[in-house]
C-alpha cells in the first residue's frame, strides 16, 4: 500500500473529514519511481473506475510533472467531504488501494473553492 503523508502537518487530510462541506477538491500528489509509473497508472485506472461510480463523484483528472518529474497529481471533485469519505471507506476501494506498491508516497489534501 502507498505511504500516506500529510501535505499540511497542521491539518491532516483525515481530520478534514470532520468538517461538513459543500463541493470539494481532493488534490493528491503521488511520488512514483519512474520504473513504477506504468504499474501505478494501471492500478489508478482501476481505482478511478470505481470512484466514478460512487455517489457524490463529480470529476477526476490526472496530471504528470514535466521534465522527468516523478510526480503525478490527481485532482478530483466531489459533492462533499461526506461523499468522499464514504467512497474511501468502501471495502472495494480499500482492496484496490492495498495493491499499490509500498514505495509510492501519497500527499493528499481537501480544498474548497474560494473567490479571488
């Protein structure tokens, strides 16, 4: 299973589920060794297929760092923290998540849109 790290040590992602929200963005940055990229993306596609079918799912996009970067960034939109939490706690999601190699690191955080 991928190692989960907090992007903001003062506000771990799982603590963010305590706050009830409207629409959210889950930003998940993965550090993936070059030799694992194809394997990671195959597993991620399985996970994304599952997530797309979950209540409250809005959209999902994957981005890859440039210039030989080992970073991949998933940006997913959900109707609420409750919907995301329900999907993440589903046993099927947990089964697929357990298949990710241990040398992948995931930095996840939940955001709300603000006006600028």
